[in-house]
C-alpha cells in the first residue's frame, strides 16, 4: 500500500537518510538570509500597528471601529471567520490525509499544522477584542461560580463557538507539538550549541527513539487525529451557526454548515499553497515538495472551487425559490446588485472562476500562477465573509435601519496586525523548527522512487 | 442637593502610629515564613505550598484593593416631606415666552429630573412637547450666567441694585425714556407688577418681543373683530381643516394644545364612523403636512392668491360679496364645496405672518361661520403678544438715541432680530442697559448690567393661558446660582421691599381667591399650588362681529407678491424651535421628524430642483448673496422653494449651540410692518463642496413591505380589517414546536396607534430624560450611533415629488419569542415572567450578537464611555449636568448593550405601591415615559392579561398588527393601522 505507482516518487533526488536530516535541519543551523531579517522586520512592524490598534480598541472602546447600530459586526468578525477558515488547512491536511493514509502529506503537514496554530491564534484574538467589556470575557467560561451560580447560555452559538475554538486550538497545538518530538530530539542530538541542546532537550521531552516510544507516538497520533478530524468539521460548522441561527436574511439558511466547512478547507488549502510555493522557492526544497505535491493541491482546489460555485448558486436559487422577500432583497438587491456588488462579484470571480485555471497542467506547474491564484482565493474567501456579514446586516428587515458600513483605520490595523502576527509566527517557525517531519520523510523516501522498481 | 464627603485620611489605613516600624514588622513576619533552607532552592512539598500560598495570598490582596469610597451624609434633620428614594412631584408651569404647558416636575432628593404634563390642566393634559420635556436639562446648563455682573465684572446684588437705582433715577429725573423689553408675558401678577413699575417713571414704554412672531394674527383679529388676540382653534369640533402653511401640530402657536384636539377627532378606536379631514397647503415638508389627508405644494408667494381665490369662490357659492382677484392655478371649487358642506364645522388656517393673508383667512372663516365653535375668540390663547411694529419702532428709536434706559428680559435681539447690527448700535447709544436672561445668549455681555434670572424651575410665577384658566409656577429646587427672578429685580428697582413670592400671593389673594368657593385663602393657595392650576368661569361669551371694511380694503388692493425663481422659507424646527434652547444637547441631537437630520440646519430643496441643478444631499449650496448651507433633498418640498430651519448658528449660547449651523434670523424681512420669515433668492448655486449630514435614517421607502399598514376611511368602514388582511393570514399560520409560554400575572404590552401619532418626537426626549440616555454628538450620529431607545421612523411612498408620509414610533418590541435572547452567550438578555425582554447590564459583555439578531434593530451599544468622558462633554461630564440623571435607572458602562425596558422602574414602583396599599394594580396606573409624554395618546401601555385594560381592547382591534409578525417573534408591541381620509366624500 505504500507503493505509489501513480504519483511517482514522493521525494526526488535519490536522497540518503542522513542527507534528509541535514537538508531539513539546515535552515536551523545556518545563518538566516537577509530576506528573513527584512521579512521579520516588516511583519513585526505590521504586528506593532496591530498592537496599537488593539490598544486603542481596548482603551477607548469599540467605537473606534466602523461598526454601528445596524451593522454590529464588521471587519473583526470577517477576519475571525477568515482566519479560522485558514486554520483549517493544517489539520485537514494532516489528519484527513493521515486517516486516508496519503503519504504524500509528509513533506507538507508540519508547515500546514504550524500555519493552523498561528491562524487559530489570530482568529481567537478577534471575538475577544470584539467584546465590549473584554475584562469580563471570563463570563463566557462555563464553570461553577459565586455569581449565583450564573451559567452561560447553552443555546447561544457564540458559546458553542467559544467551546469549539478552544478545543480546536488545544488539539491542533498538541497534535503539532507532539508530532515534532522525534525531530526536536534529532536537533538536540545533532547540535553543538549548549543553549540549543538545553532548549531542544527540554522540548523533546526525553525522546530516545525506543520502539516503545515509537509505538506510543504512532497510536497517539492516530488518537489525536481521530479527535481532530471531528473538530475540523465541527469548528466551522459551529462558526457557521453564528449566522445560521440568526434571523437575518442571508444568514438564516441550512446550507451554512457544509458551505462554511468547505469554504474553510478551500481557504486553508490556498494558504498552504501560498506558503509552500514560497518555502520551496526560498529554501530550494523542491526535492521534498515536488511539483507533484503542488499539482495535487491544485487539483483539490479545483474540486472545492466547484463546490463553492455550486453553493453560491444554491443560495441564490433558494432565496428566489423560497419567495421570501427579505432573502430576495438581500441576494438580488444587496449582493448581486447594489452597494456591495463589487465584493460579491469579487468573491465569485476569485472563488468560483479563477481556480478553474488549474484545469490546465501548465498552470498547476507554474509557481507564479500557483501563488497568484492561491492569494486570490484567500482574497475571495475574505470577500465572501464580507458579503455574508455586511450585506445581511446593513440592509435587513426595516428599511429605516438601513445603513452602509465603512471600516476605520483601527479596523485595518487589527487586520494588518494579525497578518503581521501570522507572518512573524511562520518566520520564526521556519527558523527554529524543522519545516518537515524528518522522521516521516524518511519513511517515504523510497516510495515510488526508481530504486524500488 | 446631595453633598459628598471624602473619608477622612485616618480611615484609609488600619495601622496607626509609625508607618516605618510597622512595615519592618510586616517584612520580618513575611521572612519568617520561609525557613533558612528556602534559599537553597531545595524544593520540597512544604516549600512549594508556602511559596504557592504566599503568592496566591499576595495576588488576592492586590486584587482586593478597592476604589476610593465616596460617602453621602444623611440629613441631620430630615425634612418631613422627603423620603430618600421616593420622588416628589411639584405642579408648575412651563412658559418661555413662546410655548406654554402646565406641568408636573418630578424631583428626587431635591433635584428636578423629569417633566410630565399636568393632567389637571385642560390646556395640555398629560401631553408635553419635546422642548418642554428637555427644559429640565437646561436647568443644569453649565453655561448659565452665574452671578450679576457690571461690564462683565461679577458684583453683588446690593451693589448692582444701587448702581441701577442711581442710573434709573437720574434718567427719570430728566424725563429720559425708559423701556422694558420682554418676551411675551402672560402672568397676571407680573403684568400688574410691570404696570406698577412703569407707573413710577415719567416716560416708560413696555415692548413685548417674540423671536417668532404671530403679530399678523393678532393684528388681523384686531382689524376684523376689534380683538387683538390669538383665538383658540377647536379642532375637536371640526370636520374639515384647511391649513395654508400653518404647522399647528409641530410649532405653530400651541401644538401641545392642538395635537390632542386634532387627534381626538381622528381616532377610530371606539366605533367612530367619521374622522376629521385635513387638507394642507405648504412649501416645506412639516409634520402637519405629513399628517394631512391631502397635501398640496405651493410657493409662499401663492398663498395670498390661493386664499383670495378660495374666499371668492366660497363667497360666490354662498351669495356673499366677491372681489376681483386672480384665480389660483388649481381649481378650488371642490375645496370650496367641501368647506361649505362643513359650514360651521371647519377651520381654515394660515401660518404666514402677513396681516393681509390673515385678514382674508378670517374672512373665509367668517363666511363659513366657523367663529364660535371651531374658532374661539373669547377663550383666546395668551401665547404670544408681540407686535412687530412696536419692536421696529423701538429699534428705530434706539438707533436715533431717543431711548435712555433699556431693560431686557428673556429676549435675545442680538441673535434673532432681523437687523442685529441696528439693534446693537442702538444699544450702544442707550445710557442704561440691563439684560435679564436665564441662559447665556448673544445679547449677554452686550448690556452694561447683567442681572441673570432664575430658570423657571427655580422661580415663582403664574400664567393665564386663556381667560379664566390660571396656573402657578413654584420653585422645585433652590436657585443653583446667584440669580434673582425678573420680578424681584423689578420690585427692588421700584423701591418695593416686598419679595416677589409675597407679591404674587398677595395678588392671588386679591384677584383670584374671591373667585373660588374656598373659605380660607391659605387653603385656596395650598390647593392651587398642589394642583398647579386654577380656573374660574369667565364673563359671558361675546359674539364676534366681523368688520368687512378691512377685508374689502385687502381684497381690493391685493398685494400680489411677485413670484421669484427660488423662495426661501424659514421655519421653526421641532427640536430647537426659535433657538432659545439651542444649548440643550438633547434637543440638538433630536432628529427632525421629517428629514431625520440633527446637529445642523440645512437647505431643504425639492428633488426636481436638485436634479435640475445637479445637487446632491450634502452639497454646499449658495442661496442668494451669501448664505451657504448644506443641501438636503426633501421629498415633498415645493419646487422653487427652499426651507431653512431657524434657531441654529449661535455664537455665544454655550458649547453645544455655538457654531452649529447658520443663523438665518438676519435674513428675515420686515415686510409691511410684519416680519416675514423668508426671502427670495434669485438663484441657487452649487459650490460642489461636500459635507456629510448627521442623518439618523437614510432609507425612506418601505420597499413594499407591510411595515406601516394603511387603508382609507371608506374601506375601513366597509371592512375594519382592510389594509390588515395579512395579519390574519400570519395569525392562522401561528404554530410552534415548543410549549407556548404563559404569563400568569401580568403580561405587559404596548399599543401604538399610527393614526394618532403625529410624529412630534415628544416621546423620544421623554424617554431620553427618563432613562439617562446619553448624547453622542454630531460625529457619532453621522456614524449611525445615536442612542435613542425610541425613535420615530419615517417612510415615504408614492413619488418623491409628492410623497405620502408615515410615522412609526419604534422601540423594543419585547418579543415573547425574542431572537436576541437566544443568542446572548452569557444570558445577559432574558425574558421576565411578565413578558418583558430584560437587559442585565452587569452581565453583558458586549458581543453585539443581540444587536445583529434583532430584526427591529432597537438595541443600542455603548460604543464609548459616554459618562465622565471629555470627548462627549454634553451633560454627563460635569457635576451639574449629571444632576439630571434619574437615580432609578443605571448609567450604562462602555461596552454594554442597552434598550427600551418598558420603563421597568416605573412598573416596579407602581406595583410596589399597589402592594403596600393592598389593592390590585389599576389599568392606566403605570405609564411608560413615552406614553405619558404623548400629547395624542397614541401610545397605550398596560396589562394584556387584563381583558378590560385599554391595551387589551386595542390588541383586540381588527386594525392591530405586529411589526414583522411573519418572523414569529411574537412582539408585545402592537400597531394600529394608519387610516387616511383622503377620499372626496366619506362614504
């Protein structure tokens, strides 16, 4: 079953096991390039802008944002859903492919999981910041308390959200970190720096590589994978109930849970694509992340893009078919036409149309095409959340309440800040943690290679 | 006023004596906790627990630090009438020279905090206007003058009196003319006092001056009937009202008096078969025009042609003398027929301050026999007495240096006289100038002596609104500043040692006590003070005899005003009125009911003109020579006219009013002895510069949704469900998977009669005052963050050139199946056992999910901290401004959601009272603030479980529907359909 005749070799270049360790660990051992310092500087700047925006938000109030009496949720909730969506890729990637025993994931899953952790962190900032009284955020924890005891409202999707995200974050972090143990131990054993030895030694939790440890390691991976697989589906389903449970036209629809999960995986895979194209280019890891890998992700993207397109059409059809005048207005007069048509058509173009370029093999193998399409998909997914949240809220049932929505400098700051935080996280990850699961790579090094024939 | 005291220093720490030694002891004690081997870092379970326990305890101590405690000291001797926590009501009178209401003032711990109408007064009953509701906040205005001053130097009353007495005696000895310039005075005791005061001088003149004048009405009645009065209009006796530009439901003469009479004849809740029909001609879009069954647009210059033509047609049909005249561009014979059909039961009004127009109007009413029942000259209204010519004469005399002393009371000519420069130069030529004003205004500082007067809530006074109907004013709080009533000043300056209070009492004892049936004056006085009002039967009614000569003169020399391309009309806005109360942040932020715009005055232009000139709302346009204002495209505005609100553009009236909008009073024309509120602009010019308007509603069409359901009277009489057919359809689809909630005790509900609501906005301010709703300022309004818990939605239908207008008060619907309650993650909003949708501020963490999930969008978020925040320096920052806060209602913190509570504090108060008195709660006992303030009784609150309550009866009406009932939110607020009487004849 490990013999992949269809895919060809999973790792090219006929590597020896030692070579793999050396090449993967190389970015940690060598001095980082100037680009890394510059990129870290830029992302830190963005983070600082974000910290300033957060400071202003907390110090002065949510009034510094563009939200208003009718549009109670704005950029921050859009960003929240967007980041959570991106945060799906890692887990979806490793876990679904792990369960499906797709071994080609090995060179990508580590970075994808790292991305998940940073994206979920960025996402978690948003709803917290969005609370009017963030200092009382602990009211949302369901624990026996001296205030009555007052319990949370178990009916509220926001509470489900809180639970789902917390669980997801914990599981993703554990899965990512525990999967790293053998590699951390490898670095511990290889390094000559005392500090590194101590640090990596501490974090590798006494990994020795004994058979018993390997057995436990494998079974733990499967257990965590099993839990996480459910979470991948549940987290975004639950996020979607934030909207689907609401009465707002354009929100109150049963298509939302699958639609959101698929959308999340879509944006996550696109983000994986973006990062992989860059990592391959920068670290010259084309032997490990082969053109075949990129090709596979691109094919998945076409498939999901078709689902997205179908979902968009279904929503519009149901709005018309229901005969509900509020739904009709939202879809036909506030999305397809109206003030927000640019966002709507941008979403359709980026998510449903442009990914169709990957039907062409040439496109799937051109790194510029891959990079631009993946970035456009992420833009499209952001626009999708914008369309859902803002159009429904801005013009709903009573025309007297209709308003338009524009973000402020602070809204932009919070968003840019999370991008900065994400980028900083990814850059540090590249520098201090092996980007690929060395032990797993070694397991697939000869699969599909000519040597085996 | 509540006094606060800091805790003495020694209570702060519990240690006494030497701080240093005690600190050392503490340190030693702490170190004793750790044994010697602690520093060796050998970690044992004991040490771990010690370190853990110590850090935990320190954290707990640090976290337990409290904020400084402010304590209030109780009374040493408690006044018997005051129970802390219980309100006291005083009956008093609001009269600012322009608007009158008999009111009740609610005081808490000595602070007036809310104004209600006095139900014993037949004039306004419980109704009030937004301006009256807001006047309590003007009491706590930091900009009020705080002490007497001479040339802006604060002095004592003794020294200022001495100087004034010196000066005035000097002037009088040489026979110099002394002028008292006041706003209209309708206080009989003050009139007497002024007469006595004037009698002391050789050369004395008293001029009454109103910023918005009804001089033409008074003069026309004087010319036609020999009675210089403003008659009372009895809409409740009329079948047909034809108004030409008179905004009698909004600002004209006495809206608070007219609204209940007008709506009484338009209610259909008790099986009435007919209703008052209202035909309105106007240029701008007023709330009166919005309520009319038929509204026609005219230019101001056409008014005289219209009325003259109407007169001729009625005269022709009734066989009276006709005059030669131009006919109006529309055929008025149908209108004339209708009026003749309602002979004696109609009212024709004109709102223009033009004596010729008013005389023709009188002529029409006389022909129709409306004097007597519908228009009452005997029970006239003492609202306004200023005659324009007298003021013009005074200013001319001042300018010519003929006036030696000018005493001003409650007037602001430097702001609202059409020629402020002439007035001010005249003022400079006057030797002795005294300004007696209760609030800061443009005239303040222009006179030598400033003798600030009390706010009306601090003063004694009386008023006679119609002959035989009196009301008293009494102070509800000690004067906050070193001010003195105007009457006390006059008494001092006339050398009379008696205080104004004693003078007033003596006058009542002499004049009115004999008219009462009570044996003892003390009892009479106490009863009058307690009731606030006193009335006695006045002399027999004299029939009005019409003098035809004046009418013939006017009709034969019809002064046709040449029509210009653009005619600009100035109007009083609902919020600011004449501009006297502009420094009141509640009023400044009150959106105009029709334009839904606040914090500025704009030039309203018609959609057609805007299109022709390429003007968009917000473009700065130039009217005439130098008036540049933001344009506002107003559906229903007559083509070729521009409406601009008065009352803005203050320069020295306080931080809220100053530099907001433009003052257009200097453009008021002195036209034939009467001030004409408007001018003609040759052209409009678009400067193409943009400004963003502070609008609270930006979409105006109902988009075909059944939001305001309407029908016509004819259809309604055929089928009482008409216009509301869909309600039954939705009701029949009422199904739920869940057990239906039963409310065992009370189930509160609110019915809003859309046929009675005229859109006056009184409820909005009443709610703001009752519920401590913050003012957010122009920038925040622009960002759509106004905080009002109740708002009046306004919709247009039909075409923008000639729209139908609908008003719909919108507040929390208290849904029994509330979408907001379900989604709050912390259960901060939940349902009470009495059907109230409650908001628990303490619990709210501000996710705003409830705001999004409320289909009515009636929830408000505290975007910023609005209290004690210099960025929102309106009335919740200074200690003085905060005195208006209602202690029964929490002041909300930043970051929490708030909304209408059905005035739960009032519900609780009355429930407790009924319980203490061991009786069932009565229907109508609990009134929400909006209901109480509503002059038209359009809002009815009560218990839906009581089948006999007023609200239950309305809920049983075939006209009742719920807003967005198809969503199955099960609101506790019901609306009654709007019924138009626009057909030609009631079928």
